[in-house]
């Protein structure tokens, strides 16, 4: 299953969490791509069977990049 993990992070913790999720999914046979929404823009989600979006939270708000995605 082709999987996309898109995350936004302020201090790096969400990046580490995304990488851990990637390892678990790869161990289950998933084809996983991890993207920092601040560094790379995803133009097409159609190739993916599963999309996971995560974000750091500050004052009950996601990062802008994750929200924009």
C-alpha cells in the first residue's frame, strides 16, 4: 500500500514521530514517503492509498503548513 505521511513541526518532535510511524508501516510492508510540509509541497495525492497528516500543536493550533495541506 502506497502511503504518504505529511507533517508540520515547530521544534522537531513531530518529525521524529513521523519517522517512527514510517518504520512501523514499512515493517508491515507499506511503501512509505515522509514529507515535511514546510520543505516540500505535495501537488498530487492520487498515487497514495493512505495519507497520514500530523502536526505539532501550540495553543490548540496545528502548524500552518499542515493546515494548508
